[in-house]
C-alpha cells in the first residue's frame, strides 16, 4: 500500500468514534516558540542631538528623555494624562521623532496591511507646547507619514491612495495628488511587491530645505489581481463573514506578468505644482529607492532593469528635471539587494555596497559618481554599514571571523587603523546615534542570550549594560544546546548545527529532523541565541540538524549565486549530503530522518523529498510549489522570467515532481497568506490526487504567511511533532 494512503488510514482510525485530539502538549511547546520565546530588547530612540534619548514606559502612558552619558532621566516629554488639546489618548503604542526633534508622531492602535505597512490614526505631539492634535481631520487613518526636516509639515498617504501634507503651524491640509485609486494608482507608498521584496514601506522624501516633496507613483492598473477567501474564523472572528465568506483582492504580479508602472515626481510646496521626473534609460523596470543628497537640487534615484542584473544611480534635479547617471553596478546573475537597499548618504559622499571583487564590500563615491576608494577589502562579506564619526571613523558589520559570526569593526582609512569592537565569536548588531558618538550593541551566542550594551565611540568605552536577559538565560538553562559541525558536500565544506537530547547517549539511535530554509543569501547556521521548537523536540527524543547549503549567504558571490536560474538543484544536493552524512552516524536511526521547512524552506523540503533520497517523512509549511506562482521581483531575481527560462521554471517546480514524492508528507498553510498563496499547496495536492496520492494537511483560517496569533504558532509545531511521532513510531 502506498505510504501516503497508510498514513491517512491511521489518522482515520484514530478519529473513528470520537473527536480527534492532539497527543502533543501544545501549552508546554508554546513556551519554546514565538511569542513566548522572545527576549527583551533595549534599543534606544536617540534624539537628533545625539546626547539624549527617549524611552516609553511599559504601559505606554509616558515618554521620558534621558541623558545618554549618565542614563539619568532629564524630563518627561509626554504624559498622556497631561497633554493639552482636544485629543486624549489612553496610551501610546508607538512613536517616531521628527528630524529636528521638535515633534513626535504617535498612535494608539494600528491596522496591519501587509508585512511592513499599516494604517493608524496618527497624532502630532508638539514637545515645547505639550499639544496633541490629529494628523488629519479629513482622513481618519493615515499611512507612512514623514515629517519635513524643519518639523513644520507632515506628508502621508490616506486610504484613497493619495498624498496629503499637514501644515503644523496652521493646522491646514493640502492634497498633493488626486488620482489615487485602490488597486489602480498608489502615491507615495509601495505596492505589495515592492514592500515585500524591496523591504520598503515609504516612497516619498522631503528635500533638505523643505521646499519639495518627491515621491513615486505606482500604476498597478494592468497588474493581474489575486483574490483569496476570508472566513469568520475563531481567532479574531470576522463576524461579517459568518454565513458567506468574503474576498480579499489585491494586485499581485506573478513571474512573467506585468509589474506596476513606476514614475518619479516632485511637488513644490509653495507653488503646489507637480513635475514629472523622467529617467533616461528605456528599460528601467524598478525604482527601489529614492533619497535626497545634501542639497535640494540633487535627488538620488536607484533603478533596476527587469532582470535585476543592472543597478543605476541617477542624480536628478527636481526643479530642472535633468537626470544624469552617476554610477552603475552589473552582475552576471543578480545585483545583491544590499547594493540598493543600504546606500548611505553622507555630507561628503555616499557609502555603497559592491561585490565587484566576488565579496561584498564598502566603497565611497561622491555625488557626481567619482570613486573615492574602498573602505573594506578581503575574502569575506561585509553585511551592514552603520555610519561615520566626526573624526572619520567608519563602523560596519562583517563575517570576517567566519560566516556563522558577525563582528562589528571600526576603520579609519585616513589613519589606516582598524579594530574589532565586539568579540570575534558570536553575533553582534548595533544601533548608532545620529553622529555615531554613541551606540548600543546587541550581542549573543548560541549559549548566551542577547546582551545590550551602551558604548561611547570616542574611546570605545562601555558605559553600562542596558539589558542582559538573565531571566531568559535562567529559564532555558536546562534546554538542549546547539552544537556546530561541518560536512563535506562534493568538496565544499558546509556549516551546520545540531541539537541533541539533554540525555544523549552515543550507544542509542535517535530519529532526526532536518531543519532548513535554504533561500538565496539566507543563513540558519549562526552563532547567536535562538530557543525555539528544536530544543523542545530534542527534549522529546529527537535530534535536530541544520546545514546552510549552497546558495546561502555570507560566503561570497560565487557560493551564493551558483543557484541562478536553477533554484532547488544545488540546495537539494546540500540537504541530501546532510541526509547521507546523518544516516552514516552510529547514533542515528537511519530510516527515520525527516525534513522540514517553512516558505522557501517548505519549497526545499518538497524538492529534497522528491529527489529520490531516502527521507523518512517531510513537512512543508507555506511552501512555494512553482516559481511561476510567485511574485515577479523575487522569482525573476533568481530565475529570470518564465519566458526566458521556461525549462528552469519547470525543472524547479515541486508540482512537476509529485510522482517522485514517495515519503509521508504534511502540508500546513494559512488561508489568508498574501505572500505564498494557499493555491501553491492546492495545486500540489491536486496533482498528487491525480496520481492516487495524498498528503496530510492542516490549514489555518484567515492566517497569513507567519501563522501567528491565538497560539497558532505552537499548533504548527505541535502538529509537526505529532506527525513525525506517528511516522517514526514514537
């Protein structure tokens, strides 16, 4: 009998005569997964002066100012019980500070749209006057507000997809655009694809002298629409759908289909005139970023062609409309996203990323595009740039001490000095004050939770520890620990980690679950804190193993971009190499090695388990089942278009490999996943049924790609553990 059919018969037998109940302790497992596994943070909201910072009380009722050097409170900036004006808020959920430090934008509740964007009823708090007023009297909810440099104007997009400017001094409002239309024209805020794949939530920028607002317009009229059903559900019930499901419809361009037509514009605040800013290249497909240089006569626009293998930087004069190309990056595969997402604009030039040497490094160019030299070099990837101090020292993060680690360095090209300011082993990130005179490091290892430390950059002096997560460390003191290892896969050394049961006995044999993500440029094998389902599964008698295969990040351009136009091939080779290695270990129950993944990891779980390799079972959560079903920017970045690479798309699609999928399979997905649509799973299942095969399934009503809320994340992993227990006879 087919193994898929066997697994369904077993479940059916268990359900006969009584309601089926989970055999895994969901509540205990929930302690290990999001949100209960979260650690405390202590990033400071530095004020523009660089000498003070703001912190909000835990109850959201006050915002206080502190002296950075001493940590002493200097004043209460906002107290919801004592603000002046007609508006009274019970609490504040979040806030942002205006560029000049005179205003706060605050809101009490928000309405999430997609991963990064949301609407909220924003209010403007004037710090000196202690007044709180609505951002708009005409539009109850606003999106992506941005305050002018002088703090006297706030631009935002309303629900009608138009941009408006609120003038703080007069309490007046003016419309910048009037052509906005839902699912057709978007002004100043990115469409779904830009938001998801270019990691951006705003497409409008103020000129340094406050005279102009430049913005992008997205015409998505010709982009095909995608719809999915919405149900009443039990988690945050939508009672309007109690008897008849509703629909959520939005524009989602799948690979090969039309994208939004994106255009650049400038609005003159005084004359209220708008100009179209045309860029000279005929094959510009994307404008992922715009940003003003140090003067209002120079807007920098970053553009990509559809293949995403050419990045151009244009200098645009918003008044004369003259645009000049000043820099270009090319690739034989794709231009890495950091090249356009992480440009830093400084007074004397820009700091850019480039992998022209085969490794990602930092370079300086002036605003005319002239090369000012490299800041970093070597056979390692620089992974973040933080900024420059007054004495010309630059801070950056790199994988110089091995791809599993992240170290922050300080380099001074003029003095020819370089120093590591965080340990060589471990994972460090940082948040810097505007002048980089202070910064807060977040440092952890696989055995030490995040420690947040405030540092004065002048002498790299530690001022104080802001948060050490000692309670988290004590709480998980007995949890199984990750151990690093390496394997050799066709001559390439791959990094991995393993979590074993706390009472591991070398003479016993254990079932194993391979956990992986495998997406281009990603990393799962890192020397940083992470308590999650693997530690709980290990407590239940499993070994969890993970390897970062070919195509993953922090190992140079060649290692990452070998997957170009052929997703799933090298990634599967790497996971199969891990499977072979595991099955050869004396302590592994060889027939009982399964594989799991979420999103791209779900895709790779399907690719690996349909490769002919002897996996004992597979779990795919929210999997892509054909890149033809996924969005243009992501799919085409790595695969080109289906028109140009039809064979590659067909070869890399799990829906075309169901005849080779012979191990038991569990699929889980949210029905309201706007990212990897449920239809991916539906199409795979349809093809399996046509071959008299079927997987086990669990769908989460109204849940998005994250499947979170009402304890559903714990349910995902409880169902997964129960599935492996059944398949592996535990």
